[in-house]
C-alpha cells in the first residue's frame, strides 16, 4: 500500500457509543492539521452507532468507515492498521475526544530522529460525579516540549509518569506497526504494544500539554461488573517485568512497581463489582502474587507511603481506598 508523506492515519474503533460518537468525530474532523485520514471501524455496534458512522462518512472525504462483526478492540484497531496509508499512526477511542489543535502541535515535533510524540491526558468525569478531573502523563516541566532518550522514556513509562501505556495520546511513525499488532481476544492490549514500541524507539517527545480527553463513563459496564479477562493487565505487566529483567535490569524496581499497581487495580475492580464472590478464587491468587511482590519491594523508593498503605489493604482483602485504574 502506498504511504502518503505527512498524512496522519487516525484509527477510531467504534462499539455502542452513540451518545459520545458525534463529539469524538467533531474533534477529529475540525482539526487544525487537515492532512489526516480518519479510519472508523464499526465493531458490530447495535445501538445506532453504525448509522452515525455512515452519516459522518458522507460529510467528509477523509473519513472511511469499515463495518465488521464484533471481535473486540484489538481486532478493530488491527483492521484499521491494515488500511492505513499515513506516514504516521494514531488512535482515538470513540467515547473520548481530542483538542482541535492536538495533531498540529504534536506533528511539529515529529522531526528527524523522533519516533513518538506524546501529550498529556485529562481524566474527565461528568458533572454528576463526585470525582474531579485530573491531568496526567505530563513531564515535570509542564507546557514545555521535553525530549527523552529511549532509556529515560522507558523509565517514565514504567512509572506511568510522563507517559501512559495508552496508544491514544501518542503519534507513532508507521514503521513501528509493520510487525506489531494488537493481541486478539485480550484486554489491556495497549500494554504490550506500547512497551514493545518504546523498546524499539530512539527518541520520544512529550509536548507538555494536555490534549487528549479520556471520558470516564459512570454507566460503563466495566465499572459495574468484572470479567475474568481483565486479569490480562496483570499478565501483560508480568511479561513486561520479565523482559525488563533481561534487557533493562536497571529498571526492575520500576517494572515491579508497575506490576504491583496492575495487581492492586485489578483487585480493586473485583472488590467493587456486584459479583465479587464469583471471582474470589482469582482475587485470592492476585493477592498472593501482590504479597510476594511486596515482600521484595516493600521499600521500593518509587512507592509512596499512601500507595504502600493501599497495597497492604489489598493483601489483607480490605476494600481499597481511592481509584487505582490504569488504562
């Protein structure tokens, strides 16, 4: 397939998000950087989202819509990658949205020697929620472009400080997806993909500004229930720990803390769900794994006292305090 220089391919998986889809599409169509293609992959929606996708395709020649049977987020993203023509690749979840100047600002930093450009994310709650919006994944020098070597970027990624494990707040060079695809039938599919790309990168830039809006849906099914595949985040985090041990042993403390955070976040979701008793055997195994890791990392210098307290609560099967979600 011909690659078009300067073009950003924006891949948007869609599944039953009719209440949010128009806002997402508007934020892409009206980007100040116009050299983009928008690949909308309808993953078997049955709530009217499919029709909204088709309506948008009629309004802008840059939009291509693909309808497929439901196969999950990974399969939708992979289909978009198969048709992407851009020199650069990015992703947007269809219940989220982006600032109108996001790609214009980020693409100016995609210079020679730069492989990935990232921005900050705001966790955005509805007015009905008691939660407050939070800006995340920014360098210490906010509002400044910061360039990281691969080693420094991996350090920040493992600690989820300047970088998240999400593909949505980043623009990648196309070459990284020539051999990389999202794992099918899994959740938390971003973790192995982002880590693998960071390992192969050279230099990464964070623009120091929040441009991506991650919408926290209170009515989302995943916030009311739990299903066993959500344990995938722990499995992927464990795999990352093993790879760090082999290739970057100097970052093992950061990787092990990342693993514990995923264990703790998953236990928290189990404790909050309506069918907790159904998953007690899984929760027990995760708590044992967390206990074993804590024995080795109780004095990890990257762990705060509050985080240490929460981990102990998880180990003792006490309902966790606070919100430990990791996207």
